[in-house]
């Protein structure tokens, strides 16, 4: 929506979350297309920009909720960590008679 602030997401090791990118100037939905054209007014002059990353996919809410869930929370039957190896058996020495 026009007037909304666009900030970095934090899904990168390079760009910290919450950095202002710009303000939405306008949004258009081209006829017969499934994407939107979003025009931004940059927060800084374009000649000062040295890096930019554009994510071309829509976030999947189900995936995001699973990624935020602690490991093991979805499987309550795993109350103790799984065993990593079989028990060690020792053999008695052979005694010949």
C-alpha cells in the first residue's frame, strides 16, 4: 500500500534487519498477471547504494511458522534425545581346556 515503509528482513548475513529501504510510492496489478509492480521512493539517493537483493517469492506462512518452532516441539513423543549408537557388548575371552 502506498506510504508503507520497506525495511530489510534480516534473512541475510549481510543486511541487518530493520534497515530502511524506502517508501511504497504506488502498487499496480497488471491485468492477467499474478504479480504486483511496486514502486518505491528510495530512503537514500540511488548513487549511494552499493548492494541490493530483491526476493522474488511470497513468504509461505506455514514454512515460517515451522521455522520459528523449536526443534522437537512438533514431536512430543521425543521426550529424550535419540541414541546415537548401539550399546557396546564385550565378549568373554575364549578359554581352552
